[in-house]
């Protein structure tokens, strides 16, 4: 039986392959301008940049609208799995991970970041290991892994209350991410029995069909959307957060 390090490595191989695809790291400023610029005035956009949507007072209904548009966009493209030729260096760069799997998780990763920004997260970590840890946790929420749910909820609260330094972009975060990565890897490889939508997405062999993609992608994104929406509602009870957009 594979040891823990080997199993966790399965997840990080998939994550690493997906992150090689251009656009996997979402530009927060460009995303916020493109999506919230349709609905908010420049002064509000500036507040969103500096504080995040929740702390800037953006209404939850507008966040939900942007989130739904994001999910539908990525679901549609992911289902077609049509841009493998755009990967720099060709498919050989993906080596141990099939191209369709890397493309699928590219869209999952991009959507996760956009949903996080939509509901008030600040910039993703600059340190590569911390970035991968946070992405892993966001995808853990998508897969309804309890450790990920708890940690992301705590992280969200620390961000909107401007106590980011007090929350761990370090050992605590990475420890939770390691446990989440292990759970994701087991689900991906089928080495453990879970009643999870992730079981429908194999790592080794086969092509991820458009139907399977939609059946897994949409519920995962909606899990994260629901969790973040609840976090926004909880944050409204904090005295420092306005409940409506200025």
C-alpha cells in the first residue's frame, strides 16, 4: 500500500499539471473589474480592490450573480475540453497527468479562485506552497471535506476582519491542506470508498466526457459558492462590515 507521501503526491501532480496552463492563476484585479465593473461605480470598485467585496459592502445577491456567471462560463468550456493545443510546450509537459484531466482541473482551479474573489477573499498567497495549499483547501470545500470547510471558513473570517496576519498562511494552513490533499488523492485514485462526486473523475486513463464534467463540475462549484455565501452572511454580523453596497 502506498505511503501517505506517495498518495498526496498524486494530488499535487494533478494540481501542478493544471497550473501549467495559462490562466490557471487568476488576476484578481482584472477579474474584479471585468465582472463587478458591470454593476458598480468606480469608487465602489476601488473599495473592492482594497477591502474585498464583503468589506466593501457589495450585496450578497450581486456576488451570487457574478458567481453563477463564473460557474456557467467555466462549466461550458470545461465540458468541451477543447484547448489542449494551447498548453505551452505541448502535451508532453503534462507527462504523468492526462491532458483532459489537467484541463478539467484548470477550470476547477480557475473557478475556485474567482469564486473566492467574488465573495471577498483578498489576493492569493505569493508563496508558491501557500498558494497551492489555499487552492487545495478551496477544492476541498468543493468536495465537501470537513477539514477544508472549517479552515476556509476561518480564513474567510480572518480576511474580512483584516486579521490576515493572525490567521496562518503558514503551518496551520499547510497542515489542513495536507490532510485535504490526502483526501482528494484517495478520491481521485479510488483507493478509498467515498460517496463523492469526485469518484466520477478518474486520474488514470480514459477521457473525461462532457457529461461527466458537467455532473461533477457544477455540484463542486455550487458547494463552494454556498459555503462562501454563508460566510458572507455570517460576516454581516460583524460590526465593521456594511450590509449593503454604498
